[in-house]
């Protein structure tokens, strides 16, 4: 095995098995620090098959239909659009690779001239076409007939960590972008505070999993993107809530679904006499959640890494 980033051949074992007791080693390159599955190109997951969504979705322990996936994920897109809003222009032609049911493209369609999706899972792609009326192709980017040197922005949300050969994939993205076009992507942060700060062993056991083949830190992601011809800016972003972290600290286990894990707890305001107090408590929790996320982001230990790089710069 050779490291795809630095061509090094010496590795330390980070974990001996993945989530659900799957026997597969996770290794760190001693030369550049990139973390991956051992032999990351040996990835047998077929994202086109219905079984993929039955095993990997927003609710732990069971599959989700395309309609349920869209209903769960669509409300989260407003915060995502706010993060990337400065990139979106009325004349932009946007491509999202791994768009699933089209929840992000649906959120930005009125802000751009053209939106297109790539989604190999046929059920999700069909839902995006029929439910949202989106232009989504259900085959990988490398075999699609999508136009070259056409798109202003390519988005990848929770996709790049699945790519077994990242540098050839980035070259393919360059081919589809206009000169000066941008790639914006988000991946899980291997320096997530639950590991790097709180050192929760149960979360560490939960973190490494198929179908992720690479586990990036801000530094290794920056180096990978620069090697792929996309110099740019790296930062972190916190999506999971303060209360999700408290749950991990006290229970040592994940919450049941992404809606719960991303949210501040809700409750009925209660009696008229205590309504004002109840509202003040809710405002306090919202404020604490925002400040906690901002703190993690400022230290680069938030749960996502966001990278924006540009072709030709």
C-alpha cells in the first residue's frame, strides 16, 4: 500500500475494526498524516443498489425511503445555504455530485441559473427528478455525458470521504469546471471534538465506518485539494448540537436520528404563568448552542471540514 497523497509506505494502525464490528484496519501515513482504510481502493460498496440506503441513512438501525430522506434532510439545507451563499450568483451553473434526493439543489434552485445533480442511487435520483423536477443523472460523474468546462461551482457534501481515488476524481472535477470555477466540499473532521477534546472511546468506535474510506483533518484535506489543483480555504463547521455532545458525554451512545442530533430540545411552553420563563430558557439554549458551535469552529474541532478551492488560481 502506498499513500495517495505523499506516496509514503509506512503506516500506523489507528483502529483494528470499523463500526458494527467490521474487520477492517484504519491506518495513518507516518509521513503526511493522512488517515484511510488499509488499501482504500478495495472498496466493494455499490452505491447504485437499493441495499445501500437500507444500511446507510439518517436514522440509525434502519433504512429510509427517498421520501423520508428528503423530509429529514431538506430542513437542514437553509443553514447550509447560508454558509455557501456568497458563492451563489444568479448566473451560476451548479453541479452537485452525490446529491441524494436533491434536498440541497432544491434549496438553491431559485438562486442560480442552472442546477444539475449526479446521484448513482437510482431510487434517490428518481425521487429528485419526479418530486423536485430536478435534472439528476443516475450514474457516476466519470461515465456521465455531462458537459466539460461548463459549471461554475461543484458541490460535494459528505461525498469526498467516499472517493477511493481522490486525485483522479479532482482532475475530473477540474474538467467539468470553467476557468476559475470552484469546488466546495464538506467532509467529516477526524479531529472532531468528541475524539480530539473529550476522547470518548465509544464515539471513536462509532466514527470509523464503511463506506468512508478516507478520514481527513483540516491539514490533510488542504494538502489533498492543493495536490488536486484546487488551492483555497479550509475551515470547520459544526452541525451536531451541544446537546448531542452532552448525550455522548453522559450516555456514551449516538442519538437515534439526525433530526434529534442536530436540534436544540423542544418542549411545550407550559402554563401561561411560566410561559415567559419557558421562552427565556429556550432562548438561552439556542444561544448556548450557537456559541458552542462557534467555539468548536474557532479551534478547528467542529464535526465537518469545509473547503472551497478554485480551478486556475
